[in-house]
C-alpha cells in the first residue's frame, strides 16, 4: 500500500522503465468542446499533471489546444505531464493501429505519448463510423481480429519509440491474464472502473504482484447518486476527518495503491479533487468493509461506452 506523506504527489512507476504515472489523473470525457478547453486548462493550473484522453471522446484537439496553451503559460515542460490516449474499437485491425495512433497524436499536437491504451477488448467493424450498428441496432463486431493481434501492433509502437507504455482498458482478469502471458511487452497499465462498490480486489492483487498499474475510473461512481459519494460510511469519515466525500474516496483509492481519474469541470473542483490527505488506517478498513456492490458503467460487457458525448 502506498502511504506517502503527501498523497497528491504520489507517482507510480511503470514497468520497462517507462517513467512514472502521477496517481491523480484528469479525465477528459467532457461532452462540450468549450468546457473541455476550460476544464483542461483549469486542471493543469490547479496542479494535475496526468491527462487521460481517447479518440472516442472526439475532443483530442480541444485537449491538445488547452494543454499546449497551459504548458506555455505556466512554463511547464512536456516531460512534466503524463498524457494517455486510447485506440478505439473500430481500429483493432493491426494495420489500423499505427494510423489511429498518429491521428490521435496529431489531434493532440504532441510528438509522443506516455501511454496508449486499447480502449476496450471488443473489436468493432473497422471503418470511420465509431458506433457501427446493424439495422436492428445491434453492434457490428469484427470477428476477424484477436486482442493479441492488436496488442502486437501496440508493441511495435513502443519498439519505435512512439509511446512509452501500452496497456488495456475495460478488461477483466481472465483477458488480462491471456494477454499478459503471451505479450512480448507486458501491459504497463490497466484502466477499469473501481470504487468502494466495485473494489476489483482480485484484479488489483494481480496488478500489484506483476507490476501493472491499476488505474481506476469512476472513483466517485461517475458522480451518480445514490452512490459512493452519498454512502453513509464515506460521509461519516468525511465529517470526521474534515474532508469532502469526494476527497475521502480519492484518498482511499490512492492509499490502496491505485492511480485514478476524475473529471472536475471547474477550477474549484479541480483543487478539491487534488487536495487529498492520507486517511487513518481505521477509516481505510471501514471503507474496505462496505458491502454494497454496484457497477455504474456497462462498457465491459459490450464495448459500447455510456457517457459518450453525442452528435459532434
Ligand atoms: N476506460 C473507460 O471505458 C472509461 C469510462 C469512463 C470514464 N473514463 C475516464 O475516466 C475519467 C473519469 O470519469 P468519471 O466519470 O469517473 O469522473 P468522476 O470525476 O469520478 O465523475 C464525474 C462525476 O463526478 C462529479 N464530481 C467530480 N468531482 C466531484 C466532487 N469533488 N464532488 C462531487 N462530485 C464530483 C462530476 O460532477 P459535475 O458534473 O458536477 O462536474 C460528475 O458528475 C473520464 O473523464 C475518462 O477519462 C474511462
């Protein structure tokens, strides 16, 4: 378990000497283009140094614009931030991986990535339509490519120095194991939903034993209420330690050894979500004893993400 004196500064080492990931990450799944720009700029200014993007969020240009302006204004070097983006399901065919990667990099206006993730283990029909469906609305999957085929194309991006680390998202333990065992370059990071209602303890243990960073999305349960933000155990601890429920949930996530992503849209929220302090051991144990179990995002079942900006 990581218990640094200042949780906000926690940086988690990546395998293969690929540097460190700041544990507190800013997620860019924001539907509105203008809000994407202000929220990204505010997050950088508040102190976030880890930015999570995706081809599927359709706002890499806005994130890149805000990052470049923020780095220049704040005198911050590119090497001082950690940037991730993700390969979408329609680009799993090996010959589509590098073009998709380069297109993301171009939209972000960067010349390398710290981390590139396979967004979900589901391959969709290749093409420009991100959400291919048949006439009855069923997702069109691509049965002609395996996750390992896609992984090998990701490995070649690392070989050529285009990105420092590669990983997977929305993956369960069995799929992770099969890639982990076959991979020449082992996954450095997995990004999955995790919070006290979905602790994913077995997956986290595997990651710790094998040097894979466990990066939690929805550490606040996507902000859905009722949910972890309103859980009576969390609220009581928050009152006791003089923090907000969000800060308690984020501290718990970092202290159990995960990195995390949140999406504050205002500077005040960004500062709140960074301003976390270590919880006492008894509080961590109380949170670990919460019995409620709930998954808020169904993406792991179909590859179709909820919470996607529509219509841009
Ligand atoms: N790999 C995947 O499939 C996947 C799926 C989903 C998300 N992600 C990544 O994970 C990132 C994080 O997403 P998330 O939904 O987990 O973000 P989150 O910040 O944990 O949850 C967002 C919700 O929490 C609320 N919130 C944020 N800070 C709060 C605070 N201090 N107090 C109370 N409410 C607060 C927000 O409210 P407001 O609306 O009022 O701001 C919003 O409704 C995304 O941006 C994306 O990068 C990845």
